[in-house]
């Protein structure tokens, strides 16, 4: 039986100004431990300059007011994340989970770089990708091909995300946590 309480698993979702970490910026990071007793963490990041793509600029309106009030420089954002992870996971590194998690990890690495660090302490070099998990289930005939995208997977597994929370860092991280728990249950059987 899978004992999630003994694993340092954390769902992370980033909101960015675009899809390319070489020219776009991370603006928000939502961190939701898989163990549901720990509270989520939301960090807004204020880069020196922002280059936008159209989707990201339009999506930013969902959280721009709160971002304007709470965004911090990259070095402070790293400190907040590191402190949070150390407290939740007792100083042990956490394995990151996300949908197409390589995207999130690329922006986390950029954030560390902007903060003058090689990495964000408390984040393992290992990761789990929900898209890969979904694809394995699809290849085994357990889910339809239409359930591979995050929106479609949420619908397939009856995970409700209201429009105001969709494509926000914590909203997507919480929905992805629900998805991960359902995927783990399927993979156990």
C-alpha cells in the first residue's frame, strides 16, 4: 500500500509571462504538499522587467491586483520557498509533481539563477509528471486519449476548478494534487 504521509511529495505550479524561460519570467508559484495537513504556499515574484505573450498577459488579470501588493524580488521569493519547504518537510528535499513538470522546473531554475543561487534548497532533483502518468494509463487502455491535457484530465476525473482559480498558481496546484491522488489510486490497482 502506498503511504503518502512518508513521502516528501509537493505539487508545484507556476504562472509566467510566457512559455520560454530564456525570455519570460515566473510571476507566481503555488506549492501544495500532497499531505493535506500542510497549508499551501503562494509566492508572487516581481522581476526587473517583463516580456509577455498574449495568453499570459490576459491570464495575469486574474491575480494582478494581489500580485501588485505582494510580489517580492527573486531572492526573497527563494527564501520564502526554502523556509516553507524546510518547515513542511523537516529539512528533507521534496520531490516536485506537476503537469508537464519540466516547464515548472525550468522556471524554478531561472528563479534560483535570478536570486544568485544554483538551486532552490529543499527541492529534489527528482520529479513526477502527471502527463506521463496519464499517458501510461492511456497506453494501458485505462483512460481515453482525450484525458491527457490537464483541463481534459480534470474533467475526466471530475475535478472541479472554477474559472477564477484556473490558471492561477495555487488553484492549478490544488487541482493537480487531486488529480495525482486519483492517479496514484488507479496505479495501485
